[in-house]
C-alpha cells in the first residue's frame, strides 16, 4: 500500500505531462488581433506531440500537416488580399481559436531608445493619445530579454488594437509611421515593436553573421559561454562589496534627510561632480543623497543667488538649508540652474542636499567643476570637492547588459519573430555605435543582410533614421564621430530597397531624445511609399551629394534627389554648415550659395580647394539646405581622410 501511495503522484505527474505535451500550440507571435502580411505566402508554425495531425483553417483555406519527430509543425498559407476580420482555427488533440485577425502590411520597428521613445513622451502627447483609436492598426511589443542562444518564445505579450490606452507606451516613431501609412494606403497596419535603449548594432546581429565581420571572429565562444545568471550575481556582489549592504526601499524623504539638522556623520564621502560608477560604485541604479556644508560671511549673502549644478543623471530634488529650491525629472541632458529664494542663505554654516534618482546607465553629476558652483551676486563659490553621500534605495537592475557580447538581442528579440510575414523594417539606432562609427559602415549593412537572409523573404524594404542633431554646436571645423556615423548610415543606401529619413534638423542640443517623433514618422513614411510601395511620384529624400568640380578656386557641388529644386531657408540666401579645405587638410568655414541646382562653395582662406564637407558635426545647428519639398540635404564629405573612429572596434 505504501508503494502505491508513492507511485500515485508519479503516475499523475506523468499523465499531466502527457496532457500538457499533447496540447497543440502556435508560436507566440500568433494571437488574437494580429495582422498577417498580404500578398505573400505565410508560414504559420507551432508545436504538438510528435506525429500529431494538425489542421489549420483560415479565410477559406484549410491546410493539414503532421508534426515532425521533435513535435514541430508548420503550414504555408497562400497569398491573400487585405481584409478582415477573420478567424483562425488550429486543431490537433485540442483546438486553438484566434479571432479578429486582419490582413494588411506588417512592419518591424526596431532599434534603441529613439525608436523605443513612446507616444506619451512625444510632442502634443495628450492630443495624439486622444485620437489614438485606430481599429485597423494593431500593435505588438516584444518583451525585453537577452539570450546566448536563439529563442523561440516571447512570453506574456499579444497583439493589441490601437486605442488611446494602448498607444501611450508604444513606439512613437513606429506609431506615427504606421498611422501615416494607414491613412495613405487605407489598409490594415501591424506594428511590431522590438527595441531596447542604449544598445549597439552588434547585439541585434546573429552569431553566425557577426563572426564573419573582421575583428569579430573571436566572439563565437564568448557568445556561447555567456551566462546571464553569473553576470547578474557578479554585478550584485560587487556593488554589495562597495556599499556594505543594498537597501531596497527608500527612507530618506520620510526621515527628512534634507533637513539641516540631519546627522550625516555616518554618511560616506565622495568626490563630485562625477558619475558614481567612475568612483567605484558600478552597477548602482537607485536613489542616492548628497550633502555639502559650506560657510558664508555676511557680505556673501545676496538676494540674487543661484545654484548651478550642471547635468544630473537622471532626476533630482535639491534643497538649500532644508528649503527645496528646484527639481527636475528625467533631465539628464539639461543643466540645472536653481534660483535660491531670499532669506534662505545665512551667515555661517549652510547646507546643500541633493536627492538623485538614477534609473539606468551612469548616475550622478555629468558636468565639469567650472559648471558646479553657487552664484551669490557677482561672486562664484565653487562646490566641487568632497561631499557626504548615502545610498537610499538600490534598484534591482543587476541583469546582464544586452551589450555584453554580440547577438544577445537577436537571439531573444528577433529570432522568435522569424519567419513571420512582414512588409519591411524601420530602424532607429546608431547613437551607441558612434565610438566606432567608421566600422558601422560594415556592421550595419551586415545586420540588414543578416535579417534578410534569415527571414527568407528576399530583400524586403529596410528604412532607417539618420542620427538627429545633438550636443553643443562646434565653433570651428573639426573631426566628429557623430558625423562619421551618419556617413556610415548613408553608405548603407547602397543596399537594395533601403531608404533613409533625416532628423538632422529636428534634434535638440541638450537632449539625445528629440520629442518631435511625428516628423520622423512622416519622413519614414515617404521612404516607405517610394521604396516599399513603388510610388515614383513621391519625393522621399533630401538632396544627396553627387559630385564636385573645382572651378576658379571654388567648389561646385552637384546633387541627386533635388525634387523640384534646391531651397535655402535663409533671408540672406547663404547656405550654412559648409567647410572647405586645401591640400593641407585644414578645414575652414566656407561661404556657399545656390546657383540653380548647384551649390557654389568657397573661402578666402583656401585658394586651391580639394575637399568640401557639409553639416559635418554632431549638431550643425545652422542647417538650412533643403529641396523645395522640405526635406533636408544629407550631410556629406568629399574627402576620405582619416577620422576619429578609424580602426575602432567592439572591445576598444
């Protein structure tokens, strides 16, 4: 009897396993509300018991197959015209019914944070969200995950109908692009958002492909040996060693750590301004408090006092003598300048306390000593030096970075989608590759070819956004890694069925995430109409450098994609952001003007020009050359001289 009691649970476990195993399943990308790609053969796939008979019925087609020895099954639907809604029934030992399915065009929306940037974070968010009900636009978001081997599953996600609620946290560029296509073409649109902020192109490329790139041959073993659990444990332990403990819940606000009377004798000491990761506290995302005591004489007190703290990653609340003087949320690219109310400063001992909330990346003070001071009247009181600090809460962000080794996001966030039928891809990424911008001319086209080869849908349209203008404008001509990255992006247009949308004129100097995503979506839509839909009458690109001639000490520049003609957005007619150099390879700011559909470029400092550059900087803020359709000219250079990122690679 005792033996039977022991065997009974085991038998039940085996039976339940068999029951679970017998269930027919379909790949995670196939759910209610999905959009299937029109006008191409469509593969539908899933799992069941080995040898099990599977029947799939959809839109008048009925297909039968059996699973292979591994329990995998697939069928191919014949091409269909747009329409719906339809129902899909998959039958084996059990049945799956998927409803409200449309047939239209499906676009992958991928890249880093500027593609991930949501509708709720973009211009006119409230109005855009209010009009977000588009029943024929469907949204699918791939969950964040990393893997050293190709994955098939995407847990806890499904297709959603576009509504005011569902678009809030969806890719803004993707949504505005899809909405534009929907309105233009009047067909259902499916958008698959697979993005991760701060990621490199290499992590979106398969192992088999990336190891074919020069200098990446050695990464095969590193990818295979990648262990996310070990990395998470390592990250957690190293921070705990540095801090002594990992507080997991905030106490500072409730306990009044900002008060002047707060006892900070047990707080640690740190040298700022700096990122705390640079000072031994790696992998620290969380809430950290900083405190600084300083003395003032009576003559130092001035009612016109300001606190200058530079940039802080990411959010802060700042107090002087326990009085809040300012705060900023998610302003990691904005300088802090807080006015101190009268009567807050006093003769004798004063205190500044800053609560910093950092959610990802490096945290702390991203500024120089010169920009870190208290201004009292006409005098500046330096604040750089040793501050007290205390960690209030540590966020559980110890998981391995997707940039640890290549292929991690391809395996977990692209492979599960293949070979779902698609119309094409829109891509916004590159910021994280600027340190090795020259190499991007190889790694980016390699990724495009990699996706196309593995999808086995031919050279499907691949449209991408060139980096927006960002950072302070430069005063003098010089080398620039962002300019080199843009050049590498432009070179990818040599691949079939590619298009590039510019954002060179809609960025923000102090924010790497410009909020005008509507214009980015619109320009991508123009590329799609031309490249993906063959609408030859659509002007989809701004002027693109074609050739140069030197005539009488001046450079004459010719362009393709001029549309109905070149245009200068200037009252005076001069074109900005041109540079010119002679054989000494020293560039000088140049004068430039239109001459019909040509641009004449010259400088009194260069008698015999040999090279011209246009918009060759991170932020060509005086940009004003367009075609008459309003699309900006593509940055370019005519030389091939060595740049700042030549030879740089993944481990550099």
